[in-house]
């Protein structure tokens, strides 16, 4: 996968019979589940169609930062590592949707919950560079999930990753999450 | 046209031979022009395809507020009127793109230029309720324009509308605009 692109990059994630990642588990945290699938296939770019026989297909796009302040962005950029590290043989795809109440709030109200109250960025920083991450936005594309977040890490970082998602799920921000699936993957 | 939708609404604007709006003028403010067309056709929803014989076709979606603070949102909501007023027989469609430098900036840096320095929201408030407005986002859709802003007003409000766009174009924010077309329309 390419690193954060300057221009938005459309990414298609398919639960299918083929693909480089084996689906180890798919836990429905809340909302409607996805159909079971053995493997995850990932296509990048607008000219890459979904696999025709996929069990499910989710699309979303990288974009500009929506909440991150300049000081936070430079802290992240100085600590984070890119996708595709040879040792990062574990991954997670976490599709999430938020409620109409969340989306109806003004920018400063959402930012206050996101960071000043829930410390979303600060929590993420605690797990850099072990966990590499790329966020994709689906809401404006009419997709079923507002966000598809992709994480990569080494097998020994899995307990830390579990701790990170548990801390995030305990925040006030997460009371606005209406659907969440936690899909864990291994590259083999 | 429907008012601000809670869910994103995909809108397709076509320069064509048919459509409810006559194109009075199309001025290229900066960047590449659009092909000339006599009329503007507007389609709403993801199931509405572009006109097959359109001269050009631009798509973008309504979305959540990106910069507006709660106090500004309530000031706007208490003053603004909806689209489709019988007396609003003039309109403008202003497609705009911004530079990679703009999109690479953190949220607080963009907000500071947008409002604290350029007073984008405050300027817009000066022309409510005479000018009704709906903003559509195209960047994450891979469209040629980052924004398509649609404005409706009565013929007697045209000088005020001209003043508003002149004030916006004189702001520091506008130094990041790389392409802008000012399309004026009349309903007949």
C-alpha cells in the first residue's frame, strides 16, 4: 500500500476468497455484522473495481486532516512509520459509522469531544511507531461506513494494539459510534 | 433542490442544451475554463446519472460542516433562508479548487486562514438572507473541483452578491485558490 497520498486515494477493501491477508477474526462491536469471508483483498485507485465475487466490498478515500492541529500533526509525523514494513505481518481493518447527532454538530463541538475530552490523537500517539495507520473516509461517498481505518503492526505489538482500541472505545467520542466491526488479519 | 440534507446528497451539475437555468455568463477567474454551454441541468442523488450529451458534468456532495463553530452555525441558521424561493430567479454556480499547500495544512492552520484571518463566515453572514447557499464537496470524489458552491438570490440582490464574491476574492484564503469559474444563471 502507498503511504499517505497528497491527493485523495480511493481504496476498495473486499472480503473474498483471495487476497494477501488472511482474516483471523471479525468481531461485531456494535451494529449490523458483515458476512464472513476467509481473506481480504485491497484495491487502490479509482480505476480498480471491486472483486466481482466478493462477499462484501467497502470503499473509502484518504483525505486531508479533519481535526488534527499543526502541533499534533508534527508530533505524529516525527513518530509514525509507513505501511508495508516487512515485520508488520498483522493488521486490523476497523470500519466505523457515527450517528446523525455527531455529523450534525459544528466543527468546534466535534473537535472538543474528539480531542479535548476523548484524547483520540493523544491515545494514538502512545502507540507510535509500533502501530502504523491509514484513515479512509466513506461517508461522502455514500458508503455504509463513515470510516475505514487500516492498522499494521508486528505480532508482538498485538497486546498494545488491543489496549489502544480498548482505550478509544471507553471515550465519550465512542458514544457516537453506531456501527463498528473489528477485523483482524495476518499476512502469510 | 432540497434543503441541507442530514445525509450527504450527491449533486450533478451539467452544462447542457436543456435544464431549468439559462447560463448568462461563465467567467474563468483563474485556471482552466469550462466549455461553453447554453443551460444548466441539476440532478440530485446517487441514482441520477449525468446527462449523456452534456458539455461538462461536475459532481459533488453536501456534507458536514468543516470549519463552522457552533456560535457561527446558529447565527447562520437563524438568518439563512432555503433554496427554491419563488423570487430567487438568479443563481450562481462557483466551482473552486485549492492548492496542495492548502490541503496539506493542519485543521487549525486552515481554520485560522479561513475565518480568523479571512472572515469567510462573517462575510457570508452579511449577505443573509438575501443570498441562499449550498456547498458541495468534490475533492474526495476525485472530481476536478474541490468545491461547487450554489447560490440563489433575487435579481435586485445581484450587486450585493457581486460585492460578496469580490470581498472573498480579496482575502488571504483566496491566495490558495488555483481554479475558479463564476457561472451566473437566470431561471426562465
